[in-house]
């Protein structure tokens, strides 16, 4: 039942998750009953269990008991905020204590609001509803900030963030990281001949084809700039990168977008350069990023010089 919820929140209920953390099973049952129509509910009966659950699957909101045996609510809150992605997740403290000192301690740990015991169901619902709505709006703004306005795929900012994250993971359970840089062949001629509106449509079509070619978790297709695109492939070795880049090239050929202005064909194609970074010794992330991008860019240059509409791979890097 979603009649009392804001439209944007009601439409996305099935995607929302509330984590209830309390060492009293009776309290968990009551809270779960109160908020069950707002989101999917999971629960933990101690702090470490809550941290492990959040590490596996991020919640959208946490209802956290302040007074628990062992790892109390304050320590649990602080630990939750150290997890990737948890900084924007609202944590509401449920406590029987009142006073400025307790509130300051909770805020310092990362809480955003308080619900006093004994709690009234309508108060719980109102505060949970408010923070879920704010969380959804924050998620929407974050998503929009990382999307390219023209093509709808990831933008350069999202690519840079993902590359930095994957470089940190490299060598810690991941043996290779591949990058494919892509350029639309003779795009300036296309724009001059068909006009900028048609050029925008062409870029959208190419972006959709590239995005459709990535399937594995962590793979990212992004607009790198202008008519250039990038595909980031965590865990892919040389053959994997070559294979996916070739698949992407074939997808663009399969679009059959006419290009009467090019001197070497009749349809839109792409050229691609791939590079693979094998697990290196720990080093400067900026230097590793520059080296990987530089190698892929050189491979792309060679692909274009060799006649375009092809994929070339740089020598493996270590």
C-alpha cells in the first residue's frame, strides 16, 4: 500500500531496503511491522552482523538501537560509515536516553535523526518516510551527476572515479585491468555533412551499442569526450579486452548508420585501442592511470593509422 507516500518514493518502493539493528528481537518485530510497507526489511541483532550485512548489500536506511551488548550503536554507526557507499545512507538512532550529550555523540558517529523509546508508530513512519524520500532524491542527483547529458551513459567524471577505484583494487584479488578507448571514424565529416543534430543522434546510437556490449559486473562504458568513448574492464586480460572491443566494433557496424561523407566506406564505424595493466607493484595511482590511458590511446592511434574500423591492443603492461 503506497497511497500515503510521495509518488517518486512509492514508485521505487521495491528497490528500497531498511536495515533494523537491535539486540531485542521483540523490538525488531515491532519496527519491522511499522515500516514493512515502506521498503524491504532486513535485520541484525548485533553490530558486527549489521556491518557484514551492509558490506554485502547496502541498505537505504538504518534503524539502529543505541544500547546494545558488545558493540553498541555508536560504534556500529561509526563502523557502518567506513564502508564504501554508506556515507549517504541515513542512520536513525533509537534510544531511551535523552539529552544534548547523547545527541552530540550520535551525530558525531554519523546519525542523522533520533527516535525516542518508547516510540510511537506514526512518529517512526513519518521520520522514516522523510529520510527515505531525501535518500531517493540524493541518489537521483548523484546518478544524474555521473551521466553524460547527451548519450545517457556514464560521463567522464564517472569514468575517472571508476578507474581510480579499480586501480586501488588491482593486485588485491584482481589480476588485470583493461581499458578500451574508442573513436568514431570520420566524425567531423559526418557532422559537417549531416548537421549537428544528426551528429548527436549518431553519438547516442554508438553509445547505446557500446553500453550494450558490456555485461559483467563492474564493466563500464562511458563517454570520454567529444566523439571518444571508453570501456573499463576490471579483471579482463588481453584476450578478453580484445574480444569485447571487437564485439563493440561489430555492434556499431551492425547499426548500419549511413555515412556518405567518409572517403573509405559508406557507414559509421569505430576504431578502438585496448590496453591491459597486469597487477603491478603498489605505486602512484595517477602514474598508473596515465600509463594505462596512454597505452590505450597509442593503440587507438595505430588502429586509425592502419585504416580505421579495427581494434588494436597495446603490449601488456606490468
